[in-house]
């Protein structure tokens, strides 16, 4: 099974997806049957809608009306709500999804976004700064009272987004996130959790004990929430030693930490 997933992933990199191709082939006879049928119905109405290019959509009819178990969707909604409830004076986001968390927050307040990639133009209510959070020359000490970094820290230093290769990229990034915050400020941080590993150059996966050690002497954990491997969301989980040691039984889960700067 692991070999099949690896082959499937490589095929996708080259624009091939065997499962989607098979579904498309099975769908085409139905598509052309419905095309001819609808064209006949259209002629009966007398409306002036010309039938132009073909645009088959074989996958939409077999999917749910929306995705509700995505780690990104769940974390973005949850943390946006936490920002709304806490109402910080100045909120800065680092590397989170623009078309998710950032626009959720921008719907009710202004915020700043820092990212190593360009953003043009920034959305409404968003001020953008291009910055490398792994740089030792990062100069935003005690800049704000609230920072978010959702599903981003795991990428720092892996070159995936044009950032420089750096085996300690996640450590340098976390240090700069800490530097950005005023004393007592809040960091909302989410990363993949499970057996610790690097899947180059996509991401790191962090063990929970490793993360707690990274936080020590810098942050106190105010809250912890979890999205498990099956997409179930567990807000307000206790960091009991047994669950921490087992990474909450996750292989590739999402840990969402609300941290306060010491």
C-alpha cells in the first residue's frame, strides 16, 4: 500500500492521476448522452443560450457538497474564532492560508501578513510584508500582541516555497515568532503531529514531546486542540503524559496550540 501511494504521488507530480482518469473514462458515455438530451431540451425552450465548448465535470456528482474534515478548514475556523474572541490590539499572521484563515480574520478586522512568498495584491483589510522568518536579521522585536502561524512552521527551511535550505529552519522560525510578541502576547501555532520525521521537501511532522520541549522557557501552553488522522476535531484537549507520549495516536494529525509568551 505504501508503495502504491508513492507511485500515485509521483504520477501526480507529472500530471497523471490514475483514479481520476479511470473515473473520467467511465463518465464520458453518460456525459455525451446527457449532452445530446439537454441540447434537445434547450431547443424546445427557444432560449438564446448557445452550446459552446465542452466542459465535463465528472467528479462533482460523486462528491459531498463540501469538505468538512480538512485540517486547514477546521483549524482556520477555530483559530479565527479565537482571534475574534480575544480581540488583540495588533494581530500578525505568518504563512497561513490566504484563502482560508487570513480572509476569515480579514472579514471582521485588519491584520498584517508576513510570508516568504510575494502576495499581490493583498486582500481587503490585509497589510502584507515579505519576510523570511528564519533570518537572523529579522527585525520585528515585540511588534505585536498576537501572532498566528498555521500549518506553516513545518515547511521552514525545506525549500518548498523558495526559502533557503536550513535544517534548523523550524527552530529559527519559532524563535522569531517569539521575538515578534510582546510579553504576555499570544501565539496560535498549528503543525502536523505524529511520529517525528521529515517528508522532504513537503514538511516535517513533529512529536508532541519534542514540541513541548521547544516551547519550554519561552511559552506557557494556554490551550491545545487536536485534529486526528480521520479529521475529527477535539477542542480543549488535556496534555496528559500518556496521550503526549503517544502523540495522541496520530500518524499525521494536526496539533493546535495557543501559547502565551513568558
